[in-house]
C-alpha cells in the first residue's frame, strides 16, 4: 500500500486488530472474516452461543490490491491538499463493461454484466467491509446484476444547480420478491 503522509493516525474504529489474542477473543478466536453467529438479545442478559454486537471481528482483504490501483492511489494522494477527506480513500480496483447497454424500464433480473473486465471468474473485486463474507464468491458487478429496477412511475426528475437530475423511488421488496 502506498504511504500517505497526510493521513493522521486515529483512535477511531478499525476492523482488524493485529494484536488479537485467541485466548481472550472468546467469540471469534481471532479468525479472519468469520461470519457472526446468532446475535445476543439487545438489553437482555447474554444467552449461550450468541454473539454480542460489540464482539470485535477480524476483517481482512482476501484478494490483494492490484499494484496499478496502488499507483493510481499514490498519484492521487500527491495531488490532494493535506486536509482533504480523500486522503483516507483508496482505489481497490476497477471493473468496466466492454459492451454496455442502457437498461430499459421494466427489465428483469439478472441483468447483463456487460462482459466485464476483469471478469469475475479471473478476478473478484470486493469491498472488504461491505462484502466481507462474499470476497471469494462474487464481484461488484455480479451484485449489480440483481439490482432492483425502478418503474417510470417511480422516477422524479428535477432541476438542481442547473442540471436535470433523476431520482428513483424504490418501494421495499414484497414478500414474494426473491432476492437471489
């Protein structure tokens, strides 16, 4: 990972503790990317075999960040002012469609991935914190294939700062909707 002198160490949140001790980590035993078990009831005494929300987890990246992505991040950081929030952002990788086509209203899922490069079969691109347990199974574009599609009646267009913007209102899934 490139070094960024503008990043200031923070006592804030992290998802990995390099000093984790398996003897004191009674819930996950410091095993990385372990899916949580059943949650403990909130505001009630802990029950056997439940995992409290406060139990620390060890979240790690499975697919290393590409060296080209690290080079782009390093370049971008050198352009940023010292107080920019973007000093804490890092490019992980990029996927793009080779044959992009607009998705018409009322299309059904799964949608096309547009023949993505790099392909999910050869290289998975995943967000470590949002897709912790899917890092070996699906890539970003694979998830987008199953995105819900708004109907024209759910779309609102407006003028904002001299630009036409579109907002899509999507209702919560019905009991009959299949998320897979």
